[in-house]
C-alpha cells in the first residue's frame, strides 16, 4: 500500500516528491529512506529521539483493547463527522494514528480513498501499516513539519494525539475537515482515584482551541459517552495503552484492579470537534 500514498508524501529534508525504488523510498534530490519489512517508511529526521512515542507494550495494549470493539461507537462517530465534511480530492491523514484503528474504520466507509497513518512510534506504524489494505504508514515527528504535501488531505484525524495546528492547516485540502477527539474530565472516572490515573484538565477544550485557533475555526462539537462493562484484562489494557502507562507500574495496576468488581462499569467520555481551515 505504501506506493499508493507516496504521491501525498514529501521528503522531510528538501520537500521534494518521493518514489519507491529498490526497497527504498527516495526523493528527486537523492535523500533515501528505509522501508521496514512491516511495510512502513521511516521519515524521522536524523536527530529524532530514539524510542520516541508509545512503547511496544502500549501499542500492544491498544491493539488488544480496540480489537475487542470497546471504541467501536467512537469510531462510528468519527466516521460520521469526517465523511460529512470530506474534501473532493485527497487522502485521509491520521496524525498520531497509533495502531490505525480509527483510520481503518473510516476507510471502510470510503472505498475510493486511501489513508495515511503518521506516528512517531515505530511500534505504532508497524501496526497501522497492516490495519487496512488502503493504509500507508510513515514514522515522523508530528510536532515538526509533516512529510505531507500541501493540500494533500481531504480530511485530517487527530484522536488523543498532539495537535500541530499550522501543519494541519497546510496539509488540508480546500474544503477539507479536521476531526479532533479529546477526553473529557469524566473519562475513566471510575478508575482515576482507585488506580491512581492521570486526570483530565478541566480546561482541556480551551487549550485545544488555543492550539488550533490561528489556523482553524470550530464547527460541530459533541460529547460521545458510554459506560461498558469491562473485564479486568480490559481495564489493565486500557490503563496500559494511555498516558497513565508512563506513570504506573503494571504490577501495581494489576494489584489494584484485582480489588474491583469483575466486570466493572467504566465511563468512556470524549469530545469530538470538527474544524474548518481559516481562509
């Protein structure tokens, strides 16, 4: 699938177009990039921090949790919003794509589009490259200039990921849509105190708007909330896949989870907001 998305990518060094040749991706200026056996291309700059982004364990936990369908309802909402505002031409770019789950679900509803999964974690793009037949994946630093052509994306997804407003604006095609998903303060409320998880800032939405305000105007905003019953293994995966994984030891989490009812009701609460680029 990588060859089909190269037309939407550009060299991270000189911004020239890219081609696939001899198992490498090369630009017209001679810069060359490795294509991993898992099918993704490494477009990280040479000074990128080794091991950046989600760890192998975090990505594995996310793959397991999402694979059990616990965020299927959220994926449906993302698909509804994105398909309603899609530009006429271009790929669908998921920035901070993780395992590619939400992008794959969206592509199922868009049989004539290809998806571009971007993430700094090599473990994430390994999964994303195989998440759907029409996904191409690239490892890149999402805080820097994205290795994507100007106006290449009919839609940009940002699901629990960093928000690079100026770059999102640059890569979005005229008439395109940005869909941003962030947790609300109610997210995982049954687990936060018991398991010692990170809390969500009450001013989260204000901060999100601040990062995008110079490049986008907000459109639709809605809260998606559900309270599924989760088995203990699902709770452990849920903790292990998110930011609290950096601050909690798996052994400690498992000990605390053992004292919870099995299954336990857990609130999954997020805000979905659409944005249009400032003219």
